[in-house]
C-alpha cells in the first residue's frame, strides 16, 4: 500500500507554524461532511465532543461518551484522505489515570484511524498528556475556555486570567503536545501565548494572531439554530437554504407537480 504524500501529518502542523503558514481546521462528525471538508483542502478535522450539542441536541458536551465519539470518528476517518484527523477525548475518558487514558485514546487511532487526540486542560492534565505522548499518541491540548468544566466556570465566558492561560499553554507544550486549541481568550493574550510556545495555537474566539483557526462546521455554514456566538463568521446560510428547499418540495407535492415527467419511469 502506498502512502498518501499529500497527507497532513503531525510534523506538518509543526512545520506550518515554523513557516508562518496558517493552519485551517473545522469539526466534522460524519462521512459526508468530513469528505466535503477534506476535499475543500482544510488541514485538520476535529471530531469534537461538540457533537453532543450540535448532533445530539444536549445543552453541554458532558453527556458524550467515548463510544459515541468513536462511532462518529470512524465515519470521519473513513472519509478523509488528506486532512489530519483529531479525535476529542470526552469527559471523563482521560481523568481516571494514565492507563485508562492511554487505553481510551488508543481507540481513536485504532478504530477511527485518527492521527491524534485532543483533550482539555493545561497544568491539570500535563501528566496525562506526557503519558499519552510517551505511548506514541500525538496530543492536541486545549486551554482557555474548557467546555467540559462548564459547571465549575458557570458559563461559556471569555477567559481573561493571563497567568493561568499562559501557565496552561506552557504546561501543554512542555508535556509534549504537538498543538493546542486556544478557546475564547482575548486576542492580545492569544498573541502572547502564540509567541510564547513553539507549538501551533489553533484559535476559536482567540483573535487572528493564532497559528491557525478552528470553527464548528455547522456554525460557519449557518446551520446552527438561534444566535451564533460572537466568534463565528457564517460563510453560508444553509438553515435558510434548507428551509426554502423543504418548503418548495412540500408545496410541489401538495400541488401534484412533484414528481414530474423527468422523475417518473416509463
Ligand atoms: O468539541 C469541539 O468542537 C471543540 C472545538 C470547539 C475546538 O473542542
């Protein structure tokens, strides 16, 4: 079997930061959207635990299980030929000791054919990150806003504690992570973190100075119901496009104009 030379790898992420090339990432949770995102040339696809809110309709990410993430990641892994696939570790799949964290993270690589895992936490998770990395599992860290700690935080707010965010980012880097998500931190602080660490920072609500950006696919496609968070730019209005298409279909069926001649067999 020949290797795909275009494949985005973990070392490629490192090289992109060194070369000053911005890294593009989006989430995906299924075969169809992952294939579309991959073909469009996005560098990394995260099978995020945001699937709990986006796909399952829960109010937080906390109810997502490892089996559910693996179920979605397997579909994404099968669809993707170029992008780096990263599997999110759901709560509490990496909080119960290094042995279980390695066992759980390995499922992402073995069953979903992902190249890396992501987990939330800085100083608090440094030991776990180091254990995964020494087992040969590439880790993307995640600091700033950590949605799995929503009940401790009391809400999805911008994280302004400069010392804490810097300490978390440095701990993630020193533990051996190859990249980190910086979520909802002031743009100036994200710039400082990006300059302070040697690994790429992937921002979401963290300004333009990060080494890359990630958005939830359904948010940037304008599919998510309700008001979009401030950090999202909607690049399409698929919610409206779907509503229009469904209404036209409904009206055609009611009027007897669908199916027409072209959709009927002789
Ligand atoms: O779960 C997720 O989609 C994430 C991104 C928002 C970074 O963690």
